């Protein structure tokens, strides 16, 4: 793609806004010691990089150590300024008056005192993915306009065109040649969304996304004119809230005011909202004042159906948006499934089959991915994802939307007359309609549940008869004793 905005560039140092460096290690023989007008060829090496937080090194043309600067893939074209002949001393003086711009199609335009100069452009060369470099072999004693003819992905904006001469003035270091036939240049771009991340967190049916966007420094003279984050949620996710925070380069919070510094989409109450964060002029000024900091957008949503949390946000800075597949995406997305529930059954005394049981309540907690059972009581570090789910007449608790994973089920109350679940039971959610069956045994179904009942029937009659006989025997003994007493008297 091509950058569609034009930009004027003054060139008092022949290089414009692009950072240029000249190699100092290769000037031992050949054209390195030649002076302008001696002909031959030279090379121009381009190092295409993402804009680092600070300068890479001297802007004098020497080859420099780029450190961890990220290489970029872009296309560059070198165009000869036909009317400049550097074997003529006066043409060197003309260079200061040449101004470079890009036209509406992204093609270079060179003017001298307002008069266009003819350019003859060579074949485009792409920088290598590994190190961001490409090298041109060019005739000496010429002036060239070098421009980014295929813009690096997500670049903000395209690197400005540069004017370079072969040979180029040396860097003035002792022992180094006065003229360099092997210059190196370092055009850099800030990338929309460069370094941005997106994390997802799930607790039960609640999901949150945290989108982090670094606030990189822009090119010389550039300010933030636009920063926008677009995040299209899936239809099964219902957006419930969003928060925006900014921190400076040291991690300190920077105050942002909704409606003054930015606007943020309000939840609609339905699934599939597009959440849009857009910075307003006062907020953009705070971004300019806090380059090197980080912007966070947190999106909270409720899962209402089955689906994946795979999601990519689009970052737009100053008219350049991340292409599909290049924006911040959720790392290790997870699946949600509908229909998770608990089946409650009763084992009644003397019954051969279990029956549904209503009125039991349950809490559900997260469990470790490798869990094979549940502790007797909920782990204090576990998150409660279902609170007080009650079994209905069919024995089922209401369906829940849960992320794939393992959970521990605890019965918080059992119906009267039934023994509650002891400890927890493992619920493994691997698809829709996941369930676990919890059985309550009726009190009295197991031996020892209740005291023995009084025994009535035949044995009771025997005891009554035996008791009556004993009473008659006692009565007869008392009568006989009284008679003997009377006879003695």
C-alpha cells in the first residue's frame, strides 16, 4: 500500500527527516578514498526499522548498532535527479534549494525554487525480514531521491523521502575518508498498534478483555491527531462496562476524563456490540505529553451462549489502522458452552430407582485444570461462578454458561428428610449441556439413620398374659397369708 498524504521536507543537510548513517569500517581501498568527479559506483544501504524510544545513534551516515530495534519489511526506490551533475561544483550548491514531497499517489516530487525536477526511478527493492536491510548499487557523482515506495505494514506515516548523494560527505572522524561511497540510511516508522497486547480473563460467564497500547514517539514534528481502538465483540458476548486508563513512561497514572479526553461506546444491552474508544483533542495532547507510556482499555462482558473468546482489536493512529491479523489478539482464547447444570436425584427407602429431587441448592467454584476430585470444602483461592442454583421439579438446576474447564460443586442446602452431599463433586465442562448428578439418600433408607421403632403384635400379647398371671399369683399369695393370720388370732 502507499501513503496518501504529501509532506514537505527541507534538506539543509541533504537528508531530510530520515536518519542517515555512513559506514566507517569499509574505507580502506577503492572508491572510499575517491573524490567527487572521479566516477565509478557506490552503494546505498537502507536499514528499515520501527521507531525506537530514543535515537539510534549519530545522524552522520555511519553504520550504527541498531540494538533491539525491530526490523520492518518495506519497499524502497532510488530515483536519479536527472539535472544534477556532481562533477560540477555549482550543482552541489543547488542541493540546498531542493525540496522533496510526495504526491497524492505516494510518488516523489523534487522541486528547485518551485520548479519540478525530472526524476528517473529504478526498480523497487524490498528490505529483508530478518534485519530490515536492502542495498542499492548506484553510479557515483549523482544525487538521488530515495523513498518508501511500499509502505511497511501499519506504518504511521510513511518515512519521508530523502536526498542522498554518491559520494556523501564523510563524518569528519580522524583517519576517515572525506567522501563516503557506501552510505547507510535508517528510515524509521512508528507502527499503529506496535507492541499492543490483548488479554482475556474468564470467571464463570464473565469475561474481560484488557487491551494495552503503547504510546510510541512519532516522527520529528509529528503529534497525535487520532487514536482509536475498535473492538467488535462476538454475538454471544454482551458488553457490560468499559474503563480507560493511561500511565506515563514511569508507570504513574495520568488522569483521563470521559467525554472530555475521550469517548467510549456505551453498552446496548444486547450481544455483539462494537466497542469504540476515540480520543478527543485534550486527550490527544495528553498522549503527546506521555509518549513511552501505556494506554489500557478494559472491556467487561457476559457470555450468553456458546462461543470462543478469540478476538482482535483494531488500532488506528493518525489515519493508519492495523490490518486484519496484525492487531492485538487474545492469547490462548477459551471456549464458552451453554447448558451447564446439576442433576439432583433422590434415593428413597425401598425404591429400586432414583427420582428427581427439587429444592436442593448448590454453589459452583473453579477448579484446577488437572483436578480429579474436589476438597471437602471450597478452596479459598477458587472463584465462585454459580451462587445458590436450586434444583427444580425435574431435578435440574438452571442452565449456566461456563468456560471450558473443571469446577467443584458444593451442596449448600438439602431438602428436608434427605442427607446432603458430603464434600464436593467435580463438574467437567467440555461441551454444551455438561452436567454432574448429585444423589441425596432419604433419611431412613440406610440402617442406623433412625432409632428402632416399638415392636407390637404376638410377642406383646404373650408379655401381657405373663404379666397378668404374675399379678394373679401375687394376689393369691396375699389372700392365703391373711387367712393364716386370722386363724392365729
